[in-house]
């Protein structure tokens, strides 16, 4: 049995006619840059997420960069980021000349340790913003984080690149409700990289915000700072969402709710299969937390690298997100962090393993994966 981490070609075949037609319409129109499908997708995302403004950009990485730029982050500033995430998060901070301030993770959610966030922010007036990453599809505790940000007058740029359609829970005066991740901070940033829950056929990104003035700045920044064309207010970027990618995403967005539900079902089946296999002594599997959209299904194990090789020999793909925390990357040596600075992230980096999480993964495939893991630990 051969099981990839994500069967993108299978997903394409399942909606081939609609996708082909959408792409052909763009090709026939000749409107390859800023075609009408881009505005259509922006409107569709804004409606889906119930947010006022959606601004298409070239990638999730650019979404973070332009958000910080539009908020006025400069080389005089510091920005809090998790050390256990993809490089684009602190990379956007550094590209503006600002200083990333790393924070350890909560061991259960892998998201920001908000106690550390608050302590750092209260004791350093150069900290101007926080980038919470909703890692693997699970939202941070945005109610607590927004309380911290409001008390200390900090910007919040949500990195929801792995978490489109996830929910953040709130409680006010005894009433509970949810908001879509990415719609709560000053901006929310999304990636449409092919492996994301809503993925296109290349790179693509989106910034959402309820702040109209901020949205206007972002729309100018993505086209070299021009308004109107050839008249430049600021030095901006070439960061536009391609029309073909927007056309693909308009089709796939119709299926996003179904993708989300199927991923949750796959995660629940994994958990049940691990439990039935009696692997609790060897495997730590994720909780089925309300709002989680499982961009990745991540377990923790000892002998992680040996298990990867074993699974590969059985036709099972897997991946490590992430093998080295960001505070230990060579490019951040100048910040002075060392092994031991953030022990929970460092421990996780040695133990985490992402298993296949295709929405179409069958019960038979899931049981096969779990049985192979059981065989590995019984040897």
C-alpha cells in the first residue's frame, strides 16, 4: 500500500472539469494579471470569513511582510513570534529590519506560550506587535492574546497560513461564540500553497482585515506602492495574486467546508485507531479540539527518525514540522539564543511526526498506518 502525505493529483481529478473550465476561461480572456477572478475570489473569501476586506497577494510569506509594513513596523521595533513554526513568520520581521523575539510553545497545542508573551511584552517597550501562528490548523487562545495586546497597545498579525476555516472560541458575559481564525487581529494572513487546506496550483496568499484604512495601504503596497498606476506613494512590492490561481481557488473554495469536515473525521479515526491499538505508551496523538482543521496530523514519538525510515519502507509518507526551532537557525545566531533557551520547542522538534492527512484517506489506510506503527514499536 502506497500512501502519500496528501494526494493532490487525486483531489484535482475529483473536480477536474470545474478546474479546467476555470483555467480555460482565464486563458481565453488574456487577463492574466489582476483579472476579474482575483476580485471575485477576494469577495468570496471576505464573505466566507465574514470580514470587511480581503487583499490577494503573491504568497502567505508576503501576506505577513506586507501586514507588518502597513502597520509601520521598522528596524526600531521588536515583534514576538513563536520559535516552533515555519521560517516565513520571523523572516517577515527580519526583512523589515525589525528584531524577532522568540517565545516557547505550549506543549499541548504547539502554539505560543501566552505567559511568556505577556512577560516579554510588559518588560520591553520596543515590542510593537505579536504574530500568533495557528499551528497545524489549531487556533491560539485569541481571547487571552487579544486581552494582552489591548492592555499593552500591541498590533496583532495572525498567521493563519495553516488554519483557514479554523475557529477561535470567545466567552463574554457568560455567552460563548466563535470567530474565524485570521479575522480577529489587525490583519490575518493566509497561504494557498498547494499543501494547505485550501491550496492552489502554485503560490498564493491573502490578507484580511476589518480596518479599511489598513486595507487601502495594503492594496497600494502590493503594486509597488502605486496609486494610481505609475504614481508611487511609497516603495512597495510586486505581490499580486495570479489570476489563474484565483480562478482555481474560486472553484476549491466551494469545497472548503467539506475538506474541513473530512480532515476532522480522518483525525478522529486516527485517534480511535491508536487507542484501539493500545499505543498510548508509545505515541502521543493530538486532541480533537473544537475548531481544529488539521492542516497536519502530528504525533509525538521516541525514535522518530527510525520510525520515518520504517514507515517509508512500508509505503507510508511522513514529514517533520519542524526539525530545528527557529531560535537555533544559523541566520538568527546574532540574537544570542542557545540550546536550552526554549526547552518545549526543542523537545518537540526531536519527537514530532506528521502522518498522511488527506481528506480522502480511508479507514483501511488509517488502520494500515497505525498497525505499521504498532509493528515498529513491538520489534
